[in-house]
């Protein structure tokens, strides 16, 4: 049974953000069961994301995205690419019919949910400070710790 598409409950105009609109876009990539990389961008265009992706993703890797058109050239750039179409109510797909819905972006969507919840109490973060917050949250996620357990990895990072 297909579930109906979600409704947009956000205030304000829809669309992608830019630095000029004071709504900076953030690009994130996560390896399933692994590390995350997030970065604030000046805009959301192919020319902006291509160097970031090529720097952090091994060529010929399988990449899963939503249907946003900036990802259309991933195969041209040397990656295997599969998409899910949220606009049609698709959130996961089992292409090889083995019972495992491997085509999805739920891992990254879950990360965005955690990031928004973590940022919410810090209302009104400036564009200048946002990369610092993003970097710290990326660090927390990648070390997999909370509370006192982050102290040693943080010291190690600062000393190296």
C-alpha cells in the first residue's frame, strides 16, 4: 500500500536557500553505518556540489539520492546512482526483490532530523557561526559518543 505524500507545514516561501537569502544550504553525505560529512554551501548548483562530492566520495561508489536535479550528473562524474522519488510518495525501494529496501535516503534524512533537533535551542545562528556548529555536530556523530565520552576524542582532535 502506497502512503500519501507528506504535506509541507513550514512557514515561509518554499525553495532552496542561498547565502544571499540568509538561508544557507547545507550539503550532507553519509556512508551507511559510517561517517557523515556536512558542509555549508553558497548555493545549491551542480558546479558547487561536484567538487565537494568528488573530494569525499570514491569514484564508482553507489550513491543514493532523492530526485533533485542537481544529482543528475552523478553517473557522468563516475558514480553509480539510484534515486527515490519523494514527490510520488516513494521513500524506499527494493530493486533486486530480495526483501531489503536498499534504495533510500532515510539514513541522511534521519541525520537531518537529529541535526535540526540539536540546533533548535540555538535559535538564530549566524551564517558565520553555522559552519562551527555543523562541524561540531559532525564530529559528535562520527565519534559516536555523548557526554564525558567525547572529551578524549575532542582533546585528540585539538592536539593533532
